[in-house]
């Protein structure tokens, strides 16, 4: 078992053991079907370590509908822009 999963911090970060398990499972499927890691994968020996690092580095999370989402990527910014939520990234918009 990975030591990071024994810590309560990662459980609290995600919102509980069930949500953590769900996030890990869904992200593992994504990686196994060809998604690229969102963290530097050198030195990480398996995909579980990649997923754990993505969680610890706030790269992935579950949205309210249980879908894996990413943070801080160009695709994420583009998606928010299309939804009209880009003002938070550009300093507000109170010009």
C-alpha cells in the first residue's frame, strides 16, 4: 500500500475515503486508456503513484457530478472562458 494513502490529509483534501477511491479509480482508467500524466512521471514506478501525485499537487479533483476534472491547464482555462468564467483568471474585470 502506498504510504500517502495512509495519511488523513489526502482523505480530507478530497472529501472522504469514498470520493478518494472514486477519484483514484476513474483517473487510473483515464491513464490506462491513454491520458497523459499531469505531473512529471520520471521516477514514479507505477500509475498509482502518478495519480497520488496528481491529487497531492492539486492537478485533479472530482466535480459535484463525480467527473474527474483538472486544474491549472490551458484546457481548463479555455473551458472556463467558454463558460464566461475567465474574469477570475484575468484579474477581475472591474476596469
